[in-house]
């Protein structure tokens, strides 16, 4: 059973930065595609970024492209978030997929973390 444990959320002012981390255990990390999603109150869960098994390919949602960077190394995947905006306020989730389906679909990901709150004040 794969377990994902997020950390690094918190409160930050607009324009600031945060780095989220997701520690992965229970399965060979290199066999998993990793991604980050977020969910704001009253909204659907939104794809943010993904990284391939070999870390050679990344994909970003238009809403975070150029501001967020996903990375992976040694059983951990991070999300560096810069130039944060109040509209980035949400619960952020780490996700892992053992499949090869649609990268930006939450249905593709069979393992999820518990989520970490990010709040950006104006």
C-alpha cells in the first residue's frame, strides 16, 4: 500500500513563496507518476502539475505555469510555489499513479495524500 505524506503548507502573503513536499512510502517510487492537485472551498479538485517516472517530463496547468515547479528525488516529490496569489488559497494534495492514463485527470491517480492547507493573504 502506497502512503503519501504532505508537508510545507501554511500562511503566506501575496507575492511570497512556499515549498510543499510529499514523502512516498510503500512502493518503488520510480514506478509511480507523481502529481499535485488543489481544491478550494466550493470548487472541484484542480490539476496543477505532474512529473513522469523518470523525471524527464513535466506538465503544468495554465494557472500555475511559470510560477510553480514540480520535482522529484529519492522518494519525495516537491512543489515549489512562487509569486503566490490569494486565488491560490486551497488544500493541496499530492497524488501518485501506477497507470499510464490521462495525466491531468484525478481519476488516473490511485493514491492520495491527506492534503495540506495553503492560505495566501492579500
